[in-house]
């Protein structure tokens, strides 16, 4: 039993290190792009959710509605995205990335995604399923 607890603790320590290193990467990436960490999180939301609404932006960044609006205003002013009325429902707004300005951001995020994919290649399908289940459990726990 002790060795099981020790192994579980080692996983928690490794997970904390992974979260910390991700936070450091996000901070350094934001600094290199002359953006904030919130900007990076918001742009990632816009790039990975299609179509991305202000509500999606808020949910994925964890910001309050007021802070999300401020972040969207900032990114729009910097030329990274624009608000666009939905073609199917004029009451809905979509956040659309502006390709010219987003190139540096997408290059950075794509490079990071490829690095993650490179890491996953060392695992078999069953191991990846276990990782997905574990990480999904963490997401579920955090959403409570």
C-alpha cells in the first residue's frame, strides 16, 4: 500500500510540474508576442472553437463576463480578431481571427501542439486512453 501511495504522489508531483511548466511557457510566449497570458488563452479559444462566441471565450478563459469583454476589446483593438454578426442569427456574435495578425500566434501554438504530439508518440493506444481518462477526471473535478 505504501508503494501505491508513493506512486500516486509521484504522479501528483509530475502533474504539478507539468502545470507549472505550461504556465511558464504561456507567460514566455505571451511576452515574446507582446501580449498577456490572458490574450494567449483567449486567442487559443478563438482558434480552437469554431465559431467562437463571447460566451465560449469567457468559458475557456475562465474570465468573468466583464473581464472577457475587456479582453475581447483589447484583442480587437490590437487587430487579432473581429466581432462578426452570425449569418444565421443576427443576435449572435462570433469572434473571428484575423489571419495576417494571427500568423505569429498560430505558428507558436502549432509548434507547441506538434511538441505535444511528439510526446504522445511514445505511448500505445491503451496508454493514451488511460491518460485521456486521467486528464478528463481532472477537468471534471475542476468544473465542480
